[in-house]
């Protein structure tokens, strides 16, 4: 019985160039405030369907960029900026405004959930009360 060993495959012809960046270093991308807002809206829409990571890979964005852009948007830094205007890091006041805005959104969401739960509890209490009133008062269990 003979075992045949496959010949090694030469795959050097697959690469277009011997170096990954044969065309030279790439220029760093710059995003205008309008681009940032567009990417944020598209990313958040993709996240609703569970495709946030796919959107980031497709657009070549990092999650840290998305986080920073959210902070800038929440602090109002991206609003009303003209194309080409650079947006730097947030000031301490802007960061605090962004943090408080996020905290307020979380508190409002929690309040809505709590109100719904209390409404359900109130309805359940009313239902149990009406059922107990309809029960025959003579059917009370005796002492043991």
C-alpha cells in the first residue's frame, strides 16, 4: 500500500504585492460632525436588529469612536457645526452634561418600567379584591 503525498502548493501569486502597504502609508481619516451624526444614527439603527458589530466592521469603525461620538453628541458639541470644523475633546462641563443626560435617560426608562409594574400590581389587587368580595362569607374555614 502506497500513500501519496500531495505536492506543496505555491500561493505567492495570490498576493498583489509582496508588502501589505506597497502603495505607502494611508492618510488618517477625518470625520466631519455631519459624518459622525450619520454614522451614529446608522449604527444605532443597526444595533436594533443586532447588527452593530457588522456595521462597524463594514465601515471600518472602532467602538471607541462610537463611544466618543456619542459623548460629543450628548454634550451638544456636534450640533450646528459647519463641515470642516474640527471637534476636539469634551470640556469638563460638556462631559458632565453628557453624563447627566445619559443618567436622566436611564432614570426615565426605569421610571416608565416602575410605573407599568405598579399599574399591573394595582389591577391585580383590584381583581383579587373583587374575587374575595364575591366569595360566600359562610365558607370561611374553621379553626383547627
